[in-house]
């Protein structure tokens, strides 16, 4: 009973294993052969499928399917599927990536991640970017509403009614967003947006802006404005590393929940919808929490580089 209590198992279980040990010694502690049909797929068969999946491609395709792998190995499609699931292999899936070639990549990653994880005192950290060419799209035919058993349906073609650009500054600490809509996205519009940010942020706070290397962010006129507003500090993301800017996550929310399935017959209607969505967001803001340290990010990038150098391509 003492063993049962300490290990939190049933007394009958303790008695069973004690009896097997007394009768057969250490050999009695191994599992007995289980009933059922003997295994037909050997470890060698499993290894053959895995090696073929990882190191070869079919002669007439870019990747394996269960059907083509079954034909190549003489196994059934269900067997191939089970092996792939067991080893988390998915030849039909593919992802894209692009490594930054910025010579200051490491320094910029450490700078920006440092702002996320350990923001300075008496300062506001804002992630800034513009979502340009947002199209006002009107479907060529009326949208058919959802019905039981039938999803919402819309025509694949549409009528373009014009575009607008949303400048946005996401406050890292609270999730609130300062937004401004303009029909163009030149340095002149960016300067107006900076002026709006300057007006809305309390005067006693320093302002740290995380933004990309877009040309309109670095024009002489913008540099002159920044000199006249020394509380603004710019932190540029590395080239091809927009994932470091948390405002991109907010843009994804806007796209998925408002723009992707929206129907707008004019740019004015589109802008009204965006302003309403922005106001609603700021009524109940939700910050996006950054968790990865700079070292974790750099280790992952280093692993990608190692895989690329070993791939032979």
C-alpha cells in the first residue's frame, strides 16, 4: 500500500508487477507480446519511405503525393500517409522565406527587440508603416448571403473604384493606433502623419518610431522635420525584415476582418469603413506581445543559413 500511495497507482498494479518480478526477475518487467496481427511494415520499410521523401523527387513532379510514393515503394497509400503523419512530413506543403542581406542586420534586430522587451522610460514606442494601394472594390454581381449548409458566395471579378493609403502608428504598450488616410503616399503625406503623431503624443514623452527603409521616410524634408522635433527617434528595420515591425500584425487584422471581404463602391465608402474600424479598435485595443529575444531570432536565422549552405542548391 505504501508503494501504491507514493507512486499514485492502483494496489492491484503494484501486486501484478511484484508477482512478475518474483517469478521471472528483471525479464518480467518487460511488456509481454501483445495480441493482434503481426506487423507487416518493417523499420526498413519506414526508413525507405522517409529517405525517399526527404532526398528524392518523383520523375514527373516537383513533390511526392501518397499515390506516387505508394507506386514507387509498393506500399499502400494509407501506409504512406501514416508514415508521413508519424514523422510530420508534408511534401504537398511549401513555405516562402527571404533572408535579409542588410550588413547591419544583427545590430538592428537587437535595437528593435530591445525596444519591445525593455522599452525606455518616459517614452512611447510606436511601430509605423503605411498600407498603400488599398482598393475600393465592388463585386460585379450582388453577394449571395450565407445559408444553412451554404457559405457566403461572391463573384470572382470586381469593379475597381480607386485606392487610398493608410498611415498607422501602433503603440506597442497598449495596442492603440494613430491612423491617417491619404490618397497618395509620398514624403509630403508622411510628414503630415508625423505632425499628427506629434500632436497626439503627450509633449513630455520621447517618441521612438520603428519603421522600414522606404525612401519617403528618409527624404531631406523629413530629415529637416526630425531635426526640428528632437524628441523623435527613428529605428529602421533591416531590409527584407518587415516581420520585425508589429504594425504589420495589425494590418493583417484589418485586412482579414474588414478589407478582404469588404464591398465598397467608392473610395469615400472605403475610407469611412476603415475609420470606423480604427475607432472601434481603439475603444478596445489589444497589444501584440513580442516574446522572442534577439538571441533566439539570430539563432534561428543562423540555422536557416546553415540549412541553405548544406542544401547543395
